[in-house]
C-alpha cells in the first residue's frame, strides 16, 4: 500500500470542494459584514447598509469640521491673547493642518484607492489621529498654570507706590499658583509649535475623510443617488464648523481656569471675584474644553467605522450599471481605463490625470476657493470682532448663525440640483460657474468698514482730536494727566470712560481709585484724563469700567446679509464641483484623482492662505502688546479697521475672480466621450429626478 492519499478519490474531491466552498463563503461573509476580526454579531448586520455607513461618515466629517474649521477658528483670538502670539504665528498654526494633509494625501489615496484596500479602516485610523491632535492642542492650557490677568490695587494711578505695585504685578504674572515659572510669556513661540504639531495630526487624520470617504460612498450607491448621498455627507461636514462656532463661543463664556488643579485638589474659581466678565478685553474663556470632548467623540467614531467591510452588500450591481463620463479626446485615452496598482507606476498615473484639462482647471478653481475659505475661516471671526467692536463670544455666534444655513443648506442644494435636473458633467461645471460669478458680486460685504473706536493715545490724542500718522507711530499713551503715574505698558487692562473713549489701562486714564464692584464689573473713579463735558451725566458713581466701549457703527446687519449670500453661493458650487471632478476621470482613478486635487488645493490654496491673511492683518496693527519693556511683541491689541476691510475684500475678490476664470476654462475644454453623448441623446427618461427616492432616503 502506498503511504500517500489518493486525492483522485471521488469522496476526497467532494470533501475538498465542500471545504473550499465553506472557506469562500466565510471570506465573502467577512468581506460584506460588520465586525472586528472574528467578532461579527448578527445584531449588527442590519447596520451594514449604505445609509448607515453614510450616517457614521457624516458624523466623522462633522467632527473634522467642528474641530479644524470651528473650534480652532473660534479660539484663534483667545490663544493669541493667552500665549502672546501674532496673527502670522497663528496663521502658521492653521497651515499645519494643510501641510500634513498635503504630505499624507498621495500615499493615502494611492494605496487606499486600490481594490484590495479597506477604506473604512484607513478612515478609522485617521479619526484616531484626529482625536490625538485635539488632545495635543489642549495641552498648553495645562502647562502654563493659573491665568492671572491683573490685581485691583496694582493698576491705578498712585505716584508713591505705583512702581512697587507694578513690580508686584509683574512678579505675579511670572509665577503661577504652584510657584512654578509661567513660560507662556517667556517662550510664546514654543507654544506656537506645539499647536502646529497638533494641527499636523489633525491634517493627517482628516486626509482620508474627503478622499477615501467620498469614493467609499460613491462606490456603494447608484450613480443617480451618488450626488444626493455626497450632498448629505458634505452638508454634515459643513454643519460641523457651524456647530463648532456655536459651541466654542459658548465655552468662551466660561472662565479658562473655572476648574483648577492644585496639588491634586480640584478648585473652582469664580471669575466674579477677579472683577472680570466675558465682555472684558482681557477675558480668557475656556478654549480648551471643546478639544477634550472632541477627542473622546473621535475615538468612539473610529471604533464604529473600523467595523465596516471593504465593500457593502449590493455594491457590485451598482458598479456594473455605471457608465463613464470621463474626459476623452480620443487621442490620449482611446476609450480605455487605467488601473495602476504598482508604486513604480505612480508617475504615469499622475501624468494621465494632468493631461486632462478639465480636471486640471477644476483643481485650480478648487485651490482659489480653498484659499478664500481657509483664510476667512481662520480670521473672519477676528475681522467681525474688530470691525464691529463686539466680543469674541458674539462674533463666534454670528459666524455660527451664518454658516449653519449657508454651509449645510448650500452644500445640499448644490447636490440636489445635480440630481434634480440630471445634469451632465458639462452642465455641472456651468452650474459652478454661475454660482461662483454671483458669489463674486457679494464680496462687497468686506467693504463695509466701521471707524475705529476712540482710543486715547492710539486713534485719538488725549485732547479728543484725531491723531496724526506720526503720533500713531510714536504711540503717545502718556499725557499731562498721567505722566506722574509711572504707568507700565506691560499691564494692558483697557477701560471705557464715560466720555466714550477707550484707555490703555486705569492707570493711563489717570484713575486713582477703584470703586465698589457693580455687577461683577470693575469701575474706577477720580480719573484725571477723563473730561466731564456738559453733555455727560454726572450722576454716575464711576468714571470708567473695564469693558469695551459700544460702537456707533450700524453696518453689522448689512454685513451679515451680504456675507450670508456670499457663503450661500460659495457652498452651492461645492458639491457640483466635486461631482464634476469624479465624473471627468475614469472610475478606477477617482480616489487618486481626489488625492491629486486636494494636493493642489493644499499647496496652492489652503497652506499659504492663513499665512497670507495673517501677515496682511498684522500689517494693519496699530498697537502691539508689550512684554518686559520690549515694544511690538506678542499679540496685536488694536487694528486699523479701514485697511483690514480693504485687504480682506481684495483677497476675496481676486480669489473669486480666479475661480470664475478656472471654472470657465474647465467647461470650455471639456470633451465628453462619444458613447455618453449618444446615450444622453437617446435617453429621455432620466432627465427628471425621482423625488420620492430622495424623500425616502433622507427621512
């Protein structure tokens, strides 16, 4: 007898066939079911649908927007004041997101776009990095110690004791409650780099969301419903920043050290005991709380999304029904698709995409739009706050009220229009062109400039006259009324006098005493620099308070309406532009094409935008924060409103004009494939969208 098995036996062949079928069945089930490893409970399989995948991806996109475009933009002004940073430094911080995204896009989209890759797992890893970045972003709060802004007895005019009191104040600011050195005034650049690293983690984590996430949705739904699903996805992504503005603004109403840890004891600090309110110019809100909450939510979302399979059930049927609308000049492509799977073929894959003029100009349009959106997302709250003399909290609330309906509604409307009228790729580009042209006209909202508040020694002199440019450069903060007070510019504690003029501090206002606190607001009396004219009410028991003077400018409602229209038409073009990008390339190029597009958007638009905007805003600064007697260090305290509005309008108008030109070029050079033109002409039943399908899907 032979020691070998007879594999030709019918019984053994039948057993082998059964084992192979069982193995194949198990593989298919694992690739189409929700689970983690061998843990694939049946109760979870009801969620293995495109709708539920869209649900989790929507929340992931919303979290990215809430963190990067919401919370961070709200707290930009706050961290500038807290850590003594300039706008060009915070602009660099904002660019860290796009730099990391730029670095990660090629490997993520090229390898993540291959047929054997798991897009859901890569997205989940990205969410873990996004949550880690939020944790790192909040770390500086725990490193700098207790925030002490001022002491009542050290900031008034007292000839005999002011020099000693100023020394005491400086000492208290250098040390925290634990007796450790407070380095936030020593090395502000160090904190800027820590924020920069956190933003790079955000960028690396978010890079799969709007590349692999988009193609994951598009691959698992029909062509007809793709624009609606993507519209919902991007709508939630646009709603994220809006909620970030609202939530972040509300958190800024809470004092930054409301809960302070001292020797492992939790201490609650009442800001009213410090004589501070959220309307005070030196108020610092709890900017760090939102990032801790966001980190936890990102970790939970990563667990949910990581369980989804590479391909959802029924996706193969949708792929077979789709026809290509890729650009085809019958010379380069000759109707063939390209599927590059090896790393050495990467340059050839890039070359094929760059030879597509429609794709090329859509990328340039995305870059110009990205520059505008990234720049204003970072600094528009600051512009509103300074132009209309409102608090950061109110500025964040206004941004939220504008971006919630425009970002969400405009994005969904753009996707709905594509499906409603069953637009071809060329018609979609024309829709983008029309919406962008209308948006260009509404950039005029940035021309609505308000005059600067009267600030003694900065915008006017102490004799209530407009200051000349020479005196502005000289910063004449001292006058005969406070020259003997030995006031220190290291102590910035602005007050509003009953004459409606801002003063650098109670000391520079010549106030010699602090009156009884009224409603948690510090008030001062016996102020030599504040003149009592006949029109003023002398019955007040104070002469100055530590609040911002109210602005007489009434242009804020007009600005909000025009800015609303600008954002609405900007976001209406967002979804159609994405649909046109996906349609003008072949199906197996979509993930990589989005990656290449985002690289151009990052490199030409969103990376330089915050630094350009921040540098121009710094150029409009009238009064810099001074630390340790060094002039023009730290954050800007007072801006020139006229030039700030003109610079912002110029950037917005030029950027929008470039977008119009690029969208027109993309439409002009687009050549649809012949077979699609014939099919479109012979088919008259697909021109009207199935409204009931949309209603059922969105219910």
